[in-house]
C-alpha cells in the first residue's frame, strides 16, 4: 500500500531543495527570463488552456529552459483560444492562438529555442470598450 | 465546460480578478442525499446588490475585453440541469460565495475531471494567494492549506519543479482515497 504524502515528507523535500535554490536564485533575474502568459478566462478554460499551461510548465522544466509561466485574464481573442503571450527578453511580446500541446511544443522547439516564429500569431490590433 | 474541475478553475478566476487573498474551495459528495456540492468563497472586493443581481446574466461582465460573462451562468445552468441548485452571495468589500449543488447520480452531471490539474495550476501559479481546499465524502476528508505548505517550504517557491511534482502526487494519493465522482 502506498504511503500517503504528508507535510512531514514535504519538509524533507524542502531541506533537499533548499541548497539547490541558492544557486538558482543567483543566476535568475526575472527580466532576463522568458515569460509566457496563458489566457485563463472562461473561453480559454473551455478550450483547454489549463492543460496547455500545465504542459508548458512541465515541458519547459523537462527541457531545462528557464521561463516564467503565469495565468492571465481574457486577452480578447476568444475565437482563438487557448492563447498565450510569449515575451523573449529584448523582444516585443507575441500572441499565439489555438495553442494546444502540439502547438506549445512547436513554439518551444522553434520560437523559444531557435528564435524562429511559427504559424498562429495573432496581430495585436484590437480595441477595447475603454479605448474606442 | 467539459467537467466540474474546469468550472472550479473558471469561478476561481473571478476571485483572483477580485483581488482575493484567501480563496476557499470545498467539495462535498453525499451519495445518500444524491448531492455533489461545490462551494467557492473568497475575500475579494465583493459585489454591490446591483452587481449581484446582474452577475448571473451572461451578457453582464466587468471586463472590457468582451461583452459577455459566461462563467457563473454556465455553472448555474449545469447545476440546475442535474436537478440541483445555485446560489450567489456577496458583500462589497468583504467577498463572495458561490455554491452549486449537483445531482450526484444525474445522467447530465459533468464528471469531476482533472481536479488535481486544476488545484496544481491554482496553487503553484500564485504565491500571493492562499487557498484552503476541502474535499469531504463518506469515505473521509482531505483538507489542504497552502499557508501551511508555504510555511513548511520556507523560501522554496511553490512553482519549483520538485515541489510541483510532490504536490501532484500528494493530491492524487489523498483524493484517490476518498473521491467518489470520477
């Protein structure tokens, strides 16, 4: 029978990870990290944004790519969900639409690793109620 | 929404947008009463009585990027379709409470889905928000306080890959023991 994990187990993990964290903090500066925002509104969630976000986090970690993946609100591209906004340090943000796991992997392999944009970019030319 | 875990994720986004610092997610499964109750509470900005009346209207939203707000109305519709009920309470400056009761055995009740995936995404994506997750069934109860987890981790972030992996396993193992809905 598997032992159920508890806070005591978490404390053991904490001490193991603690020393590794110090090295990681010294080399990381948020402005120098790749940032990915995943739109997590009703339209996005219904279209699979949760799985896209979890996949991005795990795949980037698996490939050893330092990136910050966060959720954000509706970006207004409900017709193209799931959408992500990718910001590579020193470059303007780029919004991709219809980002399922396959597209997410393509974005990682080509845009993030090779700096080659892929199909599916949404031009940022919308207007909101506020700025009409 | 395909499953209830996505509804939970969706409603919690409202709490996050309302600048909540403490969000409670409670799931109660009562086979004898044929009830599955999902309650989400927050200490966010809350709503005025006028906003509260309109909140369930799918054509009402506080967003500016679009003109519809479907989350609460879809959640309500799904609950009522299974013979259940829906209630929304809120007070400006204090917070909001959403309660949906589903017919546990009703044919139209969506499955629970990937609850672990939803909880992991919520817990690990924002250090600034505390969650209290409680799941009760006749088989037992599982309660998780992210405040306790953060205290145990000290300065190790929640989104550290090994912490994520640990939390994923912990949630799976504990929920497997008690969860009834698939």
